[in-house]
C-alpha cells in the first residue's frame, strides 16, 4: 500500500469518527427545535399566517374559547377576524405546523357540571372546530388539529371525561394538550392528566415563584420538572416560559435567552420526553425576538 493510499484511508477514518462524534453529541443534547406559541389576544401580534411564515413555531395555539359549559360558548380572539383565520389555519398546516384551540384561560366563565356536560362540550368542539358538521363554523371549513386545556378557573371536575370524549372521535387524529401550572400536581388538571391521553403538556413555569427557575430556586425547579416528566411518560413535556419580562406577573418565571441556553435547557433536555418550549405569547415574542434567539438551541 502506498503512503498516499494509507494517508487517504486515515483521513477518511478520521472524518468518519468526527461525524459519529457529532451525531452522538447532537443526540445527547436532546434538542427538538420545537416551539409552541399562543396566538389570538391582540391584533398587535400580527396575523396567524405571519406567525407561521416566521418559521419559528411547530405549534400555534389559538386562544381562547373562554366560555363553555351548560350549552353556552364564546370564542374570544381579541382583535382578530374569525373569517380571516380559516385560510391562515390551512396555510399553517401546509407548512406542517399544528394549529390547536385553547379552551379556558385566565379570564372568562367556564366549567363542566357533569359527564353529560363534558360530552356536550366535546361534541361542540368536534362539530365547530375539529372536522364535524355545523352551519356556523367560526373558521369555515378549516379543520383544527386539536384542543389545548388551559384550565385556570371554575371547577376541576370532568376534564378527564372531556379528554376521553375528544379522543373517542376516531375519524381523524385529535391532538389534546394541556397547560398546567408548574406546582405538581396541577390542582385543576391533575385528574385529567392521569388519564395518560394527552399528547403534549406545556407546563407553565411562570406566575408560580415556588417552582419557576431563578438562581436561588434551581433545586425546586429541577424537582418540579422531574415530577412532571416522570408522571407523563407517554406525553411530550414542554417548558412553558414568558417570551418577555412583561408577559408574566411582575416578571415571574422570565428567563433571559442567555440563561435559558446556558443553564436551563441543559437541565430539561436530559429528560427522554422533553418536547421543546412553549412561549406566552406571540405578541410578546414579536417584540422581544425571544424565539429567534433560542430556536437553534431548543
């Protein structure tokens, strides 16, 4: 064998080792690149299509259906035209972006009085948003991909029933996700989450100082994250954060992009069911540029 041939083989072997090492490192980081964002509470955030054109998000959650139960329903997309949303939903989906509807929120009037009430809400969601039949669909013939449970008010009862009813619609895949508060277990959604039916869980690590990340609270943050990921082995768990200091009460839970990348992501990405991050909200993200700064590290 000539020296030239030996040198070439050695070079190829070194390149192969480098590639294998790079792949192993990438796998070990646990990066998914997935960012979920809430959209729909102010016209200042721009259109749904613009959110999807940004290529920053894998899921956009329309917020909120903030009045339901007892046969009464109200969709509040403050500042946005329902008629315009339908075509934008289809555009987002053409780019492989999931579009979900959030039910609940921090303002509104909602509750489930009984199992029958939960069944009625599931039927409404199916017919008006998820592919069923109704003459008054808010988004026309656009079909959303699923429902996000952001339950903060009213009674905690029967959300497990609602999840079961939604999953029982077998004509198409209905994603159900949840946005519990970080204290474990969540006082409103704990029972529902124990069903194991939720595809993704966006845990809100803000507005809750007891478990939000900060320099003097790292141990409590780690414990809360571990509790959530261990309790939801079949769900993708997302780290929910405010996209700007002003997006949460008194800046609670805000983690600047540099700290997120250097200190927080290395903690959460060790979990096998780490899914990515969730941001509240598109409006704050537009103004802060948060997702652009962290996207490649998520």
